[in-house]
C-alpha cells in the first residue's frame, strides 16, 4: 500500500506530532504508514534527540582527525587554501548554482527545506542555502566557506526515500558542523579540475601555482576520511543506522538495490572489514584503489558505521554522555 499523507486540518483521525519537524498531523488507522505533511518523514511516537551543544570532537572519525592533523603540519597550507578561494571566488559558487540549479526555499521543494531545517536544528548549525541541480551523477556536496551552500544532484534524490534524503542532507550539514568547509571546498575544486575537460582551463594552472603537489595529495587524502565523520553526523540526525546502511546500498547497487537483500549487504560490509583488518594484501589493494577515489567505498562506510554503533559511542551520545576521542 502506498504511503499516505495527512495535513493538520483533517478533522478525523488521531493527532500525531512529527518527531523530526514538530508539525501536528492527523492520522487514520487504516494500516498505511503515515507521513508528516511537512517534511514527509514517517510519523512515529519515538523521541528524536536534538544536540544543542554538540562538540565535533565527540563524533569526528579518528582517521579524519589524523589526516587533518597531518594536513595542517604542511607549512602555509591554510594561507594557500584561503588565497586559492579568494582567487577563484566564493561568490562564484553561489552565482553558478543560483543560475543553473533550483534553490530550495519554504515555498520551493518545501519538504527538502524542512529536512534541511531538521538536520541543522539537530546538529546546531545555521541554515545554509540548498540547491538541487540536474545531474546524472549520483552525488551531493558542500561548497563555500563563510556562506556555505549544499548542492544535491537530481539523480541522487530521485532514487532515495525521504529518510535516506534526510541522511544525505545531514551528511552535508555535518561538513559545516565539523568545520570542514575551507578544506572540503578546495578538495572539491581539485576533484573538478581532475576532469579532462577542465584540466586545460586557466584556473588549473593557477591551482598548481598556489598549491604544491604535497598540499594537493594531503588535501584529497583528508577529504576521503572526512566523509566518515559526516556519515556519523548523518546517523546523529536520522537516529537509525539502517537508514545509513540502505543509503549506501543504493550507492552500490543503484536502482538494482531494490532486489538486494539488506541483511546480506550488511554481512558483506562486516566481511570486508574483517578481511581488511586481517589480510595485508586486501588492505594494500583497498588502500591503493581508494587513493584514487573522491569518497571511501560505500561498503567500507557501512562497516565504519556498524563499528561505531557496536562500540557504544553512538548510543552514549544519544544518552547525553561525552564520547571518547578514540571511538
């Protein structure tokens, strides 16, 4: 049966307040899974925790912390990145997407706007601008420094459920909360310039003048690990590890994911992690292949989320206890 939505004005049924956005909805006991009329997320009587004073160090992945520390030991890295963004122009990011993508507002794609509000209020982040761009590449990214923007590719949100879309938005908001934006914007620029069509552009030569090869390699190595922290931020917003797992399953299997057994996919993630930990050759190849990617392997990301949940650190954050730095 299809999901059924109800507005707060319906006179019949049982009132239920959305645990995510707070809107009061009327529901009918007809067996369907009711959704909030505002954010379109499933209605439930479970509580949803908001983290008013969340410290990024309570959830940042240790691989992210180590890679960022190594990046910052490179002399002049911060000044070089700031100069790069001054030259390329942070305002250009906003101009590009205002001119070529759909800006999400309370009136334009209001359910996406509500999801952005949920992610920001849960993590304690000021609202950035959000855009949806027509793009067949399944991706989303955050750009800018003083005034970040989040961009969702249409191919991504077209294949995700509302909860999975919330996870993606929360992941991007995590970049802002974890104070990744300076580095992640520069990393995304480097990734874009790796495209053959852009490699000969004048800006490519400018980038090589400002950033040394060591800076570029260290920046991209950190950017992959930063994604693991933002997966944790997404879990803190969705508060359901299966939402993260199913999102990654779709990143692996695309539309074919509807035919994939989710429990077997989780076992695949555990097997991957076990082989990575125990077999030097597997670890060697995984590290070598991942070094050429913009993001960690989706299966790897699932295994990392499973480890964090099973460590108890995630639950301690939900319970209001400080997480250890070694999680």
